[in-house]
C-alpha cells in the first residue's frame, strides 16, 4: 500500500464522499494539487465523470491508498499540447474528444409540411417501436444529468467568439481549480463552483465581500461597509424594462456600464464552467433579474446577449444564482429571453455549449412551451388539428432546429401513411399538466416595456 507522502498530482484513486442521499461512496478521483498546512496535507481532487463543481480539498483519511494509480511518466517535458503550466499526464488522460452526433428520426420532418396532432392512450403509446436511427436518452426531464451536449440531434460546432465562450484546450492546473473559498453577497454566502479570475491577492481570503448592488468586491467586511456609505445604487444600473410584483428586469449596456458588466462576469464565472472571461463587454447587453424588498432590488440571476448576432443567438450566458435555484427563476429568465425575441420579431437560440444544468432548463422550457401550443390546438370540422414546424417556431420564437430536437427528444414524431403525426400520450399530457401546475412564475408580456434597437445602424454600439 502506498504512503500518503507518495500521493502526487496526477494520481488517481477512490476518494470517500457523501452523495445526494447522504450515503458514503468511493468514486474514482484525480489529485489536481497537494498543499501542506501546519504539517497537515490536503489534496484537491476531481471526481472522474462528475461535474467540476463537486471538486474539493480532502484530508488523507478519505483516500483509498490501496487502489492508487500513479501518473504515467512522459519522455519529454511535462507540458500538454505545448502549453506551459499544464501538469503531467495522468492515467487515461489523453483520451480523444468524443463527439456524439444523434441522427434525426427517419424520415426527417419538413419544416413546412403540416403534422397531425392527436391524443393516444398510454398503453398503445408504449407499444410503439422506436424509430430507426434515433438515440434517445433514458433520463426524463427534471433529472440531474451531466450532459455537455449543445442540443439533441443538432450537430453543430460551438462558436468560440461569444462573451464568455471557453476554449477548453487552454485549461491548466490553475484554471481547473476553484480559487475563491466563499463570497458574501447581501444576505447570502455563496460557495463558488469553478475558477474565476478575481485578483490574485483576493484568492487567499476566507471570504470575498461583494456589494450586492454594484457588485464591486472588497477584501474585508470593513471595506464593504465603507463602500456602502458611498454607493448610491439600490438596483442594477441601466433601464428597468419589466416589473410585475417583486420581480424586475434591468437592461444594461456593456459599453455604458462597463465596470458593472465586468464585475457581473467575474461573479458569473464562479458558477459557469464552459465560459471564460473577456473584459470587452462592449458588444453585449446584460439583462439582470432582481427581487425587490424594502432594502432595494436584489440580484437573482441574469443573461447576456450580443447586440448583433449573425447566428440567431438570443442568449450568450445565463445564470440563476445558487440561493435562487430550483425555484422557477431559471425558466423565467429563459421565458424572458424569448419574450424579447418576440418583440424583435426574430427566432432565437442559446449560444452553445450549454452547461448540464442549462441544457436541462432549456429542454424543460422548450418541452413545456411546445406542448402548451399542441394541447391548445382546436380541431376543425372533426379533422385532426394540424400545425407546421415553422408555425410553432413563429408562435414561440424558438428556433426551428430546437423545435425539431425537442419533438424528437420527447419522441412525439411518427411517420404514418405518408404524413407526420405528433402523438400525445396520456403520460405526456399528465406529466405536462403536473409540471405547469408547479410553474407559478410566468412572464406577463403586458408588463414589458422594451423597444429593440437596430445596432447595425450604429457606428460603435
């Protein structure tokens, strides 16, 4: 059995952790860093096949040293892809990137050909054979899956020019590790999930203090209190374009409010792994959702979008802060982004790649929105109601490719006697009705006061 002193960066071994059911498990993990504090060794571990937000520092008593795998020795300098700062390769580390292309159902549905919609009982529905050429995930909506696919059934290479799109080939040991221990934002304390490029001198602090209104950071509570005596903001800068009840949305121009936008990006990077920070916020608009009380407008989440997108992106980055997650705010952000697209008279899609949680939220929103349309169709003169992909896209502002991928994901499209048929089983209908009963937060278009700008006619945003 190996000794604790032999455990180095790049080693892999089982590490004890508690799962969601509060049960002990020993998943395989990789040692990313080792540090010594007062003679006590700590190991920063990444659990293989788990999301990086679960990475953590552990003590030696949680390591299973009997099953340790030492890193493979490399013949030359310990660099990876010629990049300095990368660590030696660990076992099975040099694995080729797998790109899974999910083939669409055969035959491919036309965007303009009408599809008939009719209900079908649950037992008959389950008896249908799966269509050839389709791979369908076994996970249902709402389950926690660690998928990094950009979208189901739409093979498209992610663009690398967005505000926060990350080029993963430049990952190194520094950016792979969380560098901020804790963030205090208003009445909340947040545990960051990922690396964020805050100034180096702040990364050793036990708590990083942020002003919840302007998002400026300070190294101590005293610094924050001194700042609050001078900070006049009680809401995000920019225009309030939506208010209903306690929920408001503010539109912030990345050029006019550069300091706030950059601070927002730094905070967001703590919870977004697939994004990297660009200090040029000029080409972007930020839509910040807040909750109002007697002390002011408190940030709940936000999304950013390009002022001019050549690829119909209506969202670049989207985030609900952890204290507000699993309360319907994520879908509200998504719904608001599509409400803006409706006013602009465009269809839109989020920038890829989506995070695992982002993908789940978008799939759920697309499914509920499309099912709401299908179930609201009325039959005329006894005929089955008909609708085209284009019509669904125009009504919802969801891009056609996302409509098709969602129908395929839900396994609704069937080809029968020369025409496309959307079959709604009792299970699908019941599940949708239950989900909509829980969805209490909705955007009211009458409360939106938004005039889209034509940025192409402006010299410099």
